[in-house]
């Protein structure tokens, strides 16, 4: 591959990643509230994955983050199929992976990474799967706090998909938390007075 062709393939790859910003997470149609792109999901999944790996001494943090960033990349070509869709529609994700990999200078690494994730035998793959589900659980909790009555049932299913004790503990903590508490302290005078009493 010439340098010009190589740069062209990389530019195309970047455009393909951009499709994830335009690809909706279709499960929200059934939850009944909310909307999210695959790119939005992937970003928080990567941050959750980094945290899980950091808290797991035997895990390769960089590899977990890479798996999180790659895990839904094939959906730029296949779209996001939710669990209802998957009863009736088959997406050839392996072909999507192969076709993209053939154009990338790191195509072999991309293919191997997704194969490892699919096998789910390594601690890095398990943490990536957990990060994916914890990101869903975070979204569900945000919707529960806004009154979505289906979120509890979805949570119980997502929780059963978790692989590690660490993720199970975090899932419980997330579900017991108030999703707005990180920024809103209703007991603070700040929400009444703002910065009017700040010294200059």
C-alpha cells in the first residue's frame, strides 16, 4: 500500500468512526425514553473500562480501553441491533470486521482484539463486557430517576450479564445512588445565592 493510499484509508477510517455519532442505540426505542448514539455509549464505556482496569491490578488498562473503543465499531456498518431485532435479523459482524481490517495498517490487531472480546476468556475482555453493561446500567439509572418504570426490570437483566465481582459491586452502588447527586447539593446556599457572597 502506497503512502497516499494508506493515508486515504486512514482518512476513510476516521469518517467511518464518525458514523457512530449518527447511529442510534436502538434499545431506547423499547425503553420508552431517551436517545443515545453508539459514539456516546462508546465514550462512557471506555471511561468505565479504564476505571475497572485501574481497580484490577492484573488487567492491562490500555488493552481494556482499546477493546472498549473497538467493541461497537462494526455498528458503523451494521447498525445497532437491539435484542428484539436480533430475534429476526442477522448482521454479518465478522464480515464488517474483516472488510474494515483489510484497509487498516493495524487491521490484524483490530481483528485479534475483537476476537478476544468475543471469546471473553481474558480478564481484559471480561472487564470490557462489564464496562459495556455498566454504561447501560448508568443510563438506566438516569432514566429511572426521571420516572421510567421499566428501568428496574432492564437493570435486573443487565446485572445478570456482568462477569466480575467488581462490576457487580459497582452496579449495586450505581443503582442505590442518585444520578444527579454528583452536581446538585440541595442543602447548599449556592443554589440560592450563586456567587453573590464570594469575596472579590
